[in-house]
C-alpha cells in the first residue's frame, strides 16, 4: 500500500535544454512543483512606446521588485499598469 503523503522530489536545475528534455522522459508524478510561479505570457504586440520620468530611488525600487519577480523592469512596470487597469476599484464610503 502507498503512503498517503509520499515525500516529493525537488525539480533539479538543468544547465542545458538537452538535460531538461532527457529528464522529462520519466514519470513526473512524484515531483514537487510548488516552487514554480505562474508565468504571464505577453501575446499582444507592443506597438506604442512612452517616455516616463521617475526619481532614481523609485526606479531602483522598481528594478529590485522586478528582479524579485524574475522579470525585466520595463515588463514589470507594464504588469503594474495592467494590474491597475484590471483590479476592481473600491467605491468611496458614502457620506452619511
């Protein structure tokens, strides 16, 4: 009988695509995939550009946060803008 909570193996890091492809030729059901974050794919072409002035400290913070998220900082700025446009706005409390 199988144990209820088998210990999951960590997904190794690969140096080449060939190593990764060879690794995928096995049963992967005992691997721990919790370390992976969902990835946002950018499908639409970026046809327009803008110029934006920021303080150096704000840009440094943006770059640090982008690095932590694992994306280039300009893509990170675009993601923040997209999130701001799609997040439902909270209505202001009605004055009584």
